[in-house]
């Protein structure tokens, strides 16, 4: 049967999608990219904030014009299963997050195929560039930040076992993956639920031994769980890149407390200093929220100062979105920040960050960076790639460069940086690939 697949939302959802696509292929289905050719379409939805929910619903309606079997999975489906069933009769089936392995048999029932369809056989598809893949080390989250619906949707953290992760990493490496990006709702809490202690450092030591991998990157670290063991494991590793993605959410200690975030502004300050001392090439990335209930202009100014003080190399920002049933949604209405003010604060923040990113990029001029070649623009005769400082997502920039020789995509090449913009670097490839 021909199956279309739409993956919405974050990289964690993408990993689920890739695993489901692998299962479907293993079960004999053919994946098609043109929805008009599909007998059934699976939509992996996002339910993180309102715009994401709207996009998911619009996608369901849009896809139902192409195929009459629509299967909805993912966060939105998990959270609003009943409402979706009632409101959107076009949906043929909703598969809960913990039942993804049943997807092939559900499809089989829907499509009334003959014969047995095997279950998930461990295969996984890589939907993006074949040299880069995400690996999800745990699912769910036990942090319960007051603004976040993820613990309501995905429940408490459940980590995979180390052998299971190593097997998946080996498989990905054998498929040609050279860049592995570890993800979870909170990667640094890895292992606490099943091993009784933080185990990310131990896991990294094992992953470091896998042949074929060149860069291992960790996303979504919780500041107070970045301990000495983890930093040492990162330092001793030859593959883990000194990339620190540490969502901080805010800098006002009063707001951090209201957000149910552990640690203080001062803790993050000390941590970032320590990281920069231990890793001179460290890349620091964070995420913040503006307009959390009761945020005052003073709180916001404190955040701005903190951003300037730390000089994060990368920063992503969101306007607070009230998500039903989260602890923050029960805060008194009078604490609500006018959405216009919240948006304006985010704009000011991003303007400030532009200059910080520009300065951070300018410091790279004259350096030779190892760049993973990812694309070629035949009209401009320019290659596009990423250095270890750029995660494979929309937040980070790219390295755009010329080369006298023709380069193979998916290889690493030294590039001399000679120009910088706020987001991207420009340069020239040096001799042959290495
Ligand atoms: S750490 Fe906080 S923001 Fe991140 S998924 Fe968990 S509860 Fe949500």
C-alpha cells in the first residue's frame, strides 16, 4: 500500500516519525512523498502551543482531500483524542504515542489488506540528509515547568536503556550517519528514572566508541543537571562537540520560581562561566519566554541584561502561550501580560541578540572550521554546510562557501572563514576533503 507521512513539530516528533516510517517500510508499505498517490496518510501532529495546534488541524483537513484514510498520531492526538474524533470525522484512526508499534496492523485493518503484516522490526528511516540523524534517548518529562503541556501529553520521563540506544546508534552509523544529535525533553535527566542516577555522561562514553560517527551533539540540557561528570565526559570525548543548548526560559529569579524552574540566574551565570573555561570553543544556546504571567518591564530588563552579559551565541525566543491545564493556566487572570507587550518584548530581545550573534560570528573570521557539506547551489556556485557550532535545525546558521574542487555532499571539509553576517558565515574551502 502507498502511505504518505507528514511530520510536524519538533525533532523529537521527527524521530518518532522516522521510526514509524521504518516500521511501515518493514511491513511492506511504500512511502510516497506526493499525497495524491497515497492510499493512506499518517500525520504526526504537534500540540505544543496554539499555532502548532492550528497547523496540525489544518494539515489534517488538507490531507483528507487527498486520501480517504487519515491516521493521526502525536501530541495533539494524544491530548485531544476525544475532541478530534468528534469534530473531525475525516480521521480514520488515532494512534496513541505508546502504541506506535501497532501502526502497521492498524493500517492493515484500515486498508483491509490480506495476509499478516509484521510489527516494527527495528528499522528506521532517515527522512533528512542521510549523514545526520536525531536519536531520542528518553521520552516524556518529569520537570513540570508551569507553562508546559508536555508532561500532560507525554507523561513522566521514560529513558531508554543504554544497550538499546547503542544498538540504534550503531544501526544509524552503519546507514552512513556521521552526525548524531541526542534529544529528549530533558537530555541531562537521562537515566534518572530507570538507572536511579543521571547517566548521560556514561552514555556519551559508550557512544564515543561507535565507529563512523564524527559529531555527537546534545540538545535540551537542563542547567542544574549539567554536572562535573557530564562535563568531564564531554571533554574527554573525541566526538561530542562542545555545544551547549541550555533552555533558560527567563532570568528573573521570581519568574523562574513561578515557572517551576530549578536554579537561579546566578547558577546559570556560574555554569556558563565554567563551561567557557573548560571549553574555549563552547557554543552556548538558550531559549527564553517573554510575557509569562506577571512579567514586568523590570523583569524583562533583567532578562535583556542577562542576555547581554552571557553573550549567548544563539538564542531562540517564544511569546508565552497559555496552555490549558498547565499550572500556569490557573494563575489569576489579572497577571496576564498583554500579548502585544509580550510580542514587542520578544522583538526587542531578538534585535539585541542579532548584534550578539553578529559579534560571535565575527570572531570566527580568519579561523578554519571543519564543515559538513550539505548542499550545493549550482546557480550561485556556492556550497552550504554546517560547522560543529551549528545544530541541524532552524535556530542555527550555516557556512556558505566556495570551492575550486567539486565536493561530495556529506563529507567534511576545512573552510577558511572570511566574512560573517548575523546568522551565517562565509568562506572558502581549503584543498581536498579529509
Ligand atoms: S523541561 Fe520543562 S519545558 Fe521542557 S519539556 Fe519538560 S516541562 Fe516542558
